[in-house]
C-alpha cells in the first residue's frame, strides 16, 4: 500500500493557496475554526486559600458595584459583545464553508477543467449555503466537549472542597486517561464534520458518524498529520517573526533618524504608520496560512477516504463534490 502522502498534501494545499490570494479574505475569519482544538484547563492540585477566596469576593463585589452604578454602559457593552460575537460566528461559518468547498473543488481529479469559473462570489455563495449546518455541527461537538469536561471536573472540585486531596489528585489523573482521548476524538469530529457536510453533502448526523468512523480507522494518519501541521505552524511563526524583523528594522531606523534630527512629530507619525503596516502584514499572512490549513485538511480527508472501509461511507463518497 502506498504511504500516506503527507508532504504532497501540504505542497498541493500551498499551491492552491498561493495561486488564489483572494481566498485569504475567508482565511481571516475562518482561522479560528480551522485547526485542532483539544480544549484546555489549568488546575492547581490544592484547594483555594482563605486569602484567595477573600480576594475573589472583593473583586466580584467591585464588579457588581460598577454594574449597579453604570447599568446603561453595562447594557451597551453586553449588547455590543453579543452583536460582534454573532457577526464573527456568522462570518466564521460562511468562511469555513467557503474554504472547504473551494478545497474540495480544487482537489478534484484532472476531470475538472472549469475552475476558472470559481470566483469570489461563487465561493461566498457556497459558504453561505452551508453556514447553518457547519455552525450547528460545531456547536454540538463543542457542547459535548464542555459537558464531558464538566463531568470530569465537577467531582474533582467537590473532593478538593471536601479536603479529600489525595482522592481528588488520583481522580484527576485517572480521569485524564478518559478525558484526553475523548477530547481528541471530539476535536477531530469538530474538524472533519464540516468537510463531510460541504464536500459530500450529508446531514449533520451522518457527518458526525462519518467523522468518528474516519478518525477511528485513520487515527494514526490523523494524529500524524495534525502533528505535521503543528510543526508547520511553528515554522510559519518563525518565518513570520524573521520577516517582521527584516521589515521592521529599516522602518525603525528611519524613525530613529527623524527623531535624531529633531523631527519629533514626523518620527511619531512614521512609527505609527510602520506599526499599522506591520500589523496588516501579520494579519494577511495569518489569513493565508489559515487558508492553507483548511485546504490541507480537506485534501487529507479525501485521501483517507480512498483507503478506508467504513459502513455506509459509500453513500458519502459516491457523489462528486458540490
């Protein structure tokens, strides 16, 4: 059997990303939904001290007092948070669907010749058509993760509160043996589900089933590819940091010379403009890398499906990508 083409997938994804920079607009919004999310927690294996409890109560009291005296501002802030959060969820869902559809379209066999008709409007419409199902699936997997995390954490907190520290520590480590594999599985279902929804046109229930079965049979390839993308992300960060230094040094030198010759206002304006330029460069590069990651996972899933033997998976693989 031919080895899984890890590096070929990365090369192919990079080619699609480089040739269509207009897709980077979607990458700006989809970046947060592209990668693996294993969740996170930071818990100290000791009950809180009286001083910590008193400090938390004082801070909470200050917050409540501010809310009581600034109820209008609090209402405005909460409303803005909900509006912005809702808009970001919508844009992230549309962008994720658009990139998954585009990745599926570009990665088809050489039989497809009409890729020139794939423009921004077409991709946006495809993303908008699959938005609700993508958001629904990812909400379900996220809620399942949070519920599982609550089931893991609640008895641990209770044992700490009851001063049963030894039992709490034992349960913490024992629970991780169940929580970590289950969390990783849900993370891959969160990642693979939208690909089945968009590329193969199945419903949410079937997408969850197919995602679970695919990860179950291809967990080695899935974990290795996730690790490879993690290493790639680290390399991208280093390259981005190095390029920022190269771009920033001449700009800082110009600002220093202006300041040296007594042009304070010009130096401040130059420094502010340079900072905005470097931030924009970072955002654009990050969006491009998000597109690359999305394409890589879509191509990887298509490669995995060619060598699996899953029950009822023929129904998902049979139709051509939309």
